């Protein structure tokens, strides 16, 4: 029988599991390979125009005086052809300028630095849970074991309301948690970048489980007195992958609205989403989810390229919600006594693996070197159409990316992606250390990971980084960035006062 383990999952929730993450690169659906090449073909004009212009310039630079004279004589007596060619060239160039996507720059980002007074050690966590009187002894023991095996350290933070005896999961306390996280991170970003609030034209906020009225985005508009015509969006219920979704939405808005900035705020709220029951599949979020948040400043201004950290290269989103099993594999509901929590399907790992396979297969043609694509495509065709039993070729994504930011939803997922993508311990170090230091901060975890890489001084000009996130629904989303310079961490990065202690050995 397969080994049975209790492992944390993508969204920080997992039940008794007899399956590991499938080897999703071992079986590939051809239609997703085609989808990747379809994305590539949308940029065909750019791909063809750049080499053509390069050839023309090279040929022109090699022309002698006699060559130029003969060309002029030829054109002089073919004026009609010259006019037609010039018209076509002008029309084509104008069409290219008008339809090409604008470059989106990541000027900087800020991470919420949780106060030390709200840190929670494992022993304190279990004792506090005992004092609430809501948990049976078996539930307390279960949570203790999860904490020990989770990959979390003992410096993670829970909100102030959860430190009270009894806890006070009120609407007011939840608002205070969100305000502390969002306002603090945004204030740091504004002070560091010097951006004025009147220059922010787009605001996207994502928080899955807390959606008050007025919205979180309205709370930010009110606090910072943002302008009245700001394009404001509030995304809810989209899980831990919503951070990439928010980036994609901001990117699309920046393609439409010229010469402006977009602010993307990613966070989660714990205060009103603590589970006070005894169903084990719903107890895991209590053990893994912790306070955190990020604020990202994007720009479509060409002038910002000089000071920006990164350029957005690709966003690829995969949504498996049309399938009923995928839709319900992570599901918020009430237990038998009416207490709300998140339940998990036994098929979660298989569904997650399928979403990962789809996303990576679509992303591959966009980022992998031609040599890797040819090897992958050749073995795929041989296996699919000629039924030849050859070992599947697993593309080497290390040739496409220097850095990997895998959502820190749980230790098991990081382990399995490290194995399936044949990554080294250094490639997944940022994910492991983020989980250890800050816990599962939901959609902001990929930004804490990027902050870790910067704090270590590893991000050099031209480096490519792959952010990959997973969420209920079920969704798998990827964002690809390229560093525009040797990147240093922001002055108020939460990693600066502890980076010398990392990496650490993780037990369990």
C-alpha cells in the first residue's frame, strides 16, 4: 500500500492523504502544448519584424557609394513602386506601434513586517488553543503534530485578536488586521518610491476570505485620499493564486490607460476565519496561515524603465473550475455543528497536479530554449502518435529561469515540485525559508520569496524569475519577470534583520 502522510497543501489545508503530487510532466495533453504556441503566435509580428529590420540594417551598413547610386537610379525610374512600398511600410509600422503591447514595469514592492509581539511559538499555540475550550484533546494533539511537520518556524505571527483569551473574531478586529497590513505596506512603498497618491490611476486589492462593505479597496482610497476617477477593483474568494490574477488584471488595465501607475495589494485575513471546531480537515489553516501582505507598484511609463526593478514578461493562468471535482476540492462550508471551515477532497493532489501540468505545458513554449522544446516535442509526438515506449523528456526549466518563487502553501508541495521539476535545494530555498519565517501568507507569499532572493543579493540584471501560485477553484497561475538591473532589497524589507540567519535546517 502507498505510504500515508499528513501533508499541508497549496492553500494551507490538507487531510489524511494517501497520494503524492502526480508526476505531471510524465503525461502531457497535446492541446495545452498547442495553447502555448498559440500564445507565442500572438507575438508573431514582433518576432518577424525584429529579425527583418536587423537584416535590412546590416545590409545597408555594408553598401558602398556605387551601390547607393545604382539603387537611387533604380528607384528614380520606378517611382510608382516606391510610393506603394513606402505606403505599405508606413501603414505596417503604424499598425505595429498602435497594437503592440506596452511594457509593464515593476517599479518596486513592499512587504508587511509583522510586529514581534504577535509571534506565536508552537507550545504557546497549542496551550492557547486549549484555553479557548473549543478543541478536544485529539484535535489539540493533531494541531501540534501538524505544526511540527509543517515547515513553519516559531517566529510566525497571528493577529492580535487571536492572542486574546477568549479570541475576539469580530468585524472590527478583522478590519483592524486588514488596515494594519495594507496601510503599513503601502505607506512604506509610497515613502520609498516617492510616488504621489494622485499619480495612482489603478488599484487592485485581493483578499480571499474577508470582503467587508465598504470594500478593502475603498478603505485604501479613503485612507490615502486617492483621486476620484481611480480604477478600483476588489477581488474576493479567489484563493492563494489571486496575487497573480491581480497582476494580470493590472497589466490589462495598464494596456488601456496610458501614462499611469497601478498598485496591487495582496493579503489575507485570519481574524474572522479561524476555525473553532474539531473536524481535522478544517484545522490545518489554523496551523499554517499567518499574517502577511504585499503591495506592488506597476508602471507603463517608459521613463520608469531606468529605475524599475523588473519587466513583466508573461502571465499564464489555468482554471479548472469547469470540472466539478476541481471546483469542490477546496470548499468553504460548515461542519456538523455549524462551525465554518475549509474542507478538502481526497482528490486534491491529483487535481492540483493536473492544473500544474496544464499551466506548465502552456508556459513551456513561451520560455524554454528551442533545444528543449524540440526534445520535448519529439518525444511527445513519438509517444502520442507512434506508440513508441520511450522515456518522456522532462524539459529543464532551469534553462528558462534563474529563480523560482513557488507559493509557500505547505512543505509537501515544495518538496514535490522540487522533485518533479528536478530543481536544486537553492532553487526552492526562497519558498522554504518564507514558509519557515512567515508561514503561509496566502497570495502574498510569492512576494516574500522574491524579497528573500533580493535580500540574499542573488538577483542580477537579466535574470528571469518564475512566480507560480495555486488556489481554490482550482487554479494554477504563473507570472514571469525579468530583472532590469542588479536588484537590491527595499530599505524596509522584513528580511533585512534576519537574512544572515538563513537558510536554516528544517526538521520534521
